[in-house]
C-alpha cells in the first residue's frame, strides 16, 4: 500500500482550459483577417479583370482607328475621282451637289446624336437604296435652267419676260422664304411641258429668280414681247454663267444658270464684253430697243401723251 | 488597390466612349462611301 502511495498517479491534466484564453486569438479576429485577405485578393483579381478589359477595348479602339483611317483614305480617293469626273462632265454637277448635301446632313445628324449605332448596317443599306432611287429620279428629270433678273425696288410683280407666253397656275409662300413664288406653265401646254417658277431671291429682294424646267418643243415666238424698264428681256439658251452657291432652287437635276444681275465683268466674258462695246453691236442694240419700244402700245400712248402735253403747254404759254 | 481600381474604371469609361464615337464615325463614313460608290457606278 505504501508502495502505491509513493507513485504519483496524477496526469497533471489541465481541467481548466480557460486559463490561457487571453493568449489565443479570438474567432472574430480570425474571421476578419480572413475577410480582409479575401477582399484584397478579390480587389486584385478585379483590377486584373479591369486591366484585361481595358487592354481589349484599347485594342478594339486601335483597330477601329485603323479602319477609320483606311476608309477615310478610300473615301477621299473616291471623292477626288468623282470631282474629276464632275469637272469633266458638268451636267452631273448639280446632282452630285444635291447628293453631297444629303450626305452632309446625314453626317451632321449623326454627329448631333442622330442615332447611328454600331450595327447600323440595315439603316445604311436602306438609306443607300433611297438615295439610289432618288438619283435615278433626278436623272429622269428634265433640263433645269435658272435665270436671275434684277428689278426695280418698287416692283413687286413676279413676272420675268422671256418672249414666251405663260399661264400662271399657282402661287405659294414658304417659311424659309417669305416672298411668294409663282408657278407658270407654257401657254402651249399640255403639248409643251415647260414650267417656270419665279421667286424673289432670299439674299437680294430686288432679284427675281426664274427657274425653268424642261425644254420648249415649239419655236420661240418671233414677236418678242415688249419690255418694261423695270424688267429686262431674257432669252434663254444664250450663255451659261457659273452658278452662285448662295442662290439655290428646289428643283433637282442638271441646271443651267443665266445670271443677269451681275454687273461686274467676268474674266471669262472678256471677249463678249469687247464685242458688246463694238459700235456695230451698239447700233444693233439701239435698233432692237427702238423696235421693241415702238411695238409697245403703252409706250406709244405715253409718248403721244407726253408730246401732246408738251404741245399744249407750249400753246398755253404762247397765248 | 481601391485607387488603382477607380483609375482603371475611369480609363475604361474614357476608352469605351472613344470607341463608341469611332464606331459612329465609321458608320457614317461607311454610308457616305457606299452612297458615293453607288453614285459612281
């Protein structure tokens, strides 16, 4: 029994684990550390993903820029070709100008957020079809000629005397140009298809713009109408002057412009000016004026009245 | 890390906007080019 008492049988087990609680880290602390670590890892991964996305978009950007550059070069080349073609064939010039205006307006609309999207192929093709149809229509259109005639400031009539007989069939006022525009048909209609539109210029109200559509299928009346002093007589088919960009017409198609408002000598018309200054031409011009004036019954009456009035005045003073 | 992320997001937005603009320009130019080509045909 004594033997047993000498042997220490205790295992020295710590029955109270809570004795070292302050030395062991808390559960919550561990959790927060893990969370922090996780956050850091996820942020880094997110950053890596962002970086990848940025690289991808940058590459796409570079590709788009390259495509844009190539397309720009092609477009410019094509445009210069077209310009060459137009300069060689001036008849199509007006059609091209119309087309360009449309294209420019489309571009402006898009630049202003007009709704061009990445997948706008269908839209593009439909607009192309429309433009194609329009172009065909424009080619079918009859010949357009435009004449500018300066009138006196107090003259409000929309009459341009050109030697032909016209029948007025309409008048319209639009918001962009408040002065009315008058529509005329050739007196030989319906056999003659020519139409005339007369309107005052927006820029200069003293200028009448007459736009002729089509060609007369009958000879020019031999008897040229008398011309009032306010309105010069115009005969079409004489000369074609360059089209001033500021004045435009609603009629599409090839246009011949005869500008009778410009008094400034044109370098191209030097020869014609010389011819006009020649005594033969001036004599012819005076004869023409005299014959036109004598054909005008109102001028005759006015002249007769003036002469008789003068005689009466003289008689009264003599008495 | 957070600052880097915000800078990256900003850059990404800028590049995306530029991309969109480029795409729009490309679309318009394509339309014009096609129209011109058809016209020349």
